[in-house]
C-alpha cells in the first residue's frame, strides 16, 4: 500500500505539482517561501522517484524499506536472496526495479558532483581572466575591493561567486550609460545574489535538470528557481535603492544583451516568452511585481506554506521507513 | 608583488607593446627589481594558461601574447552572455535574465 502511495507521490511531484507551482501567482508575494517549496518538491520528488522502484523491488523482503533493506542485505550475504525471489513471479521486474533505483541514485549523486566540479573549475578560470583584464572601479562611490570593471561598451553586470572572496563584475559600458544611482542599485542586486548564495540553489537545480533531462518539469523548476533568485535580489536591492533606478538598469542591460548577441528574440531556451501575435510581450512575474508592487503574503500563509514544504519532504521518508 | 599582480603586469606589457620580447626585455620594462628567473616563471605560468606563446628555436626565447586584450574581453563576454554552451549556469549570471523583447515592453510601460 505504501508503495502505491509513494508511486502516486512520485508522479504528482514529477508533473502536476511543478506545473501548478510554476503558474502560481502568489510566489511574487513571497519568493523566499516559494523557493523553500521548490526545494521541497525537488527533494521529495527525487526521493520518491528512487524510493518507489526500490521499495517495490524489495517487496518480497518486507513491506517497508526499513524492514526489507536489512533483510535483503542479509539475504545477499548468505546467498539466500535467489531462493527468496524465485518464489515470486515478478522476479525479473523486481531485479530490474532495484537495479534501476540504485543506478538512478548513483546517477543523481554523480551528476551533482560533476556539475559542481565543472562549475568550480570554469569559474576559477573565468576569474583569472577577469583579474587580468578588469580593474577595480575608479569611482569611489562603488565599493572597490570586490568589484571589477571590464573594459567593454556593452552594459552588463554579473557576479562571480568564489571560495576565497566573490566578485561583482561590471562593464565600463554599464558605468558610462547608467546613472550613479542606477549602478549602485545594480551592485546591490548582485551583492544580494552573492550574500544569499543563489549560485548554490542554481547549481542544485541545474544538476537536477542535467541528471533527469527527460523530465520536462526539471527545466521548469530550473527556470522558476532562477526567476525567484532574481526576485529575492530585487527585494534586497530595493531596501536601500530606488525602484525606478533598478528597473531602468535592468531594462538597459536587457536591451543591450539583445544587441550583443545579435540574435534578439530568436535564442532558444530563453527565460522570457516571445512576442505574441498582437505584438505584446507577456511580462514575467518578476516585472509585474517590480512595476506593480503588491504587499507580501501574510506571515500566517507563509508559515503554512513552509509547514507544507517540510511535510512534503518528510512524506517519502515516512512512507519508506 | 604577488604572483597574480606580476602576471597582470606582464600581460599588460605584452598586450600594450606587441612583438615578442625576451625575458630580459620584459624584466627591464617592468617596474621593480625583479630577477629574470622570476619573470621566466611568470611567463611559463602564463604559457600554461594559454595566454602567452613562446617562439621556438634559438635562445633567448621570445614571448608574446596569444591574442589581444580585446579578443579576450570579447571571449569573457560571450561566456557571460551564454553564447558559450553550458556556461550561463556556471557563471550564475544575474542581472540579465530578461530578453530584449521584455526590456522593450517594460520601457514602453515606463513611458520612455
């Protein structure tokens, strides 16, 4: 029975739940809370995806993994596992299920490790180049120790998380084309990404997507989490900077990016929907909330969502144990 | 001077004054009192990183930048803008994330 519940959970978290969460409008009123929920959905989804075939495959050894796993390991070591399984008509399928579950678990861990390793090495290499090519900002108004300016006309800003000190990189074009207040809003936005370690969240959902790319909702989750990190950084920047300054800065870099790519609007896998037939562009939630601020969700509702998220994470464990 | 700063000074020199230089010439142009062996160490580190090339054959070896400062900057920019596959997530680029279409739409809303 618990295997059936677990399978239902796996299916729900693999498809309808992420799709609904992606469409939910309330996330703009509580991006931090929504982020916790996305993490719970991914974690519980992964656990139930591995746990379902494992629990079913080991069914002949017990009703729950807490019981069947030790029994199976004991049977493996004394060689009686074949006898136990031979009584079962589903034996080949059960062996395949257990093997599949073990392989999937290994695949997830390995993908995370490989993605993390590649990220660290590529970032280190990128940073070496930045240190060679860029200079600390001349303007005293910008914090100099952790900021670098690249000599290029395209206005752009990004951050480079690192183990020994993170960098915010601005282009000379950004400093030239934006007002001082707009530049400072951008820097505050990037600093928030670094301070809140948004790179780790993105890394986790990136490797989750790479590992299970056949599941389209992993791409949904990756995009949604990326947008939530933007909302969180916007909120942090707005604590000390003007809303209009931030919006103008984002718009300018967005426009320049299209020019720099030379492929405006044609880039596959963009985070932004393309132009509609009537010529309008559906704005992402991030801009709705920037242009039309709504009060945050009440503490009660947010607590309710957090409790739901914790329950979701506990559910596969409870069903398996 | 830290090794990183030295690498930077050497690259600045090779970028600003094209044409291969010997380690002695590099040392003479750089400020400070550097040993030639130090300069050679820095040059071979930069060579390993693919930034500097050494012309083969007769000694003393001559060193030059593999490509210009501008080319390297454009290379970085392409990584950041995601023209290089798989790099975007790696770099955790942030302020972007908005396409030109949406940028134009927001600008209209702002009444510019």
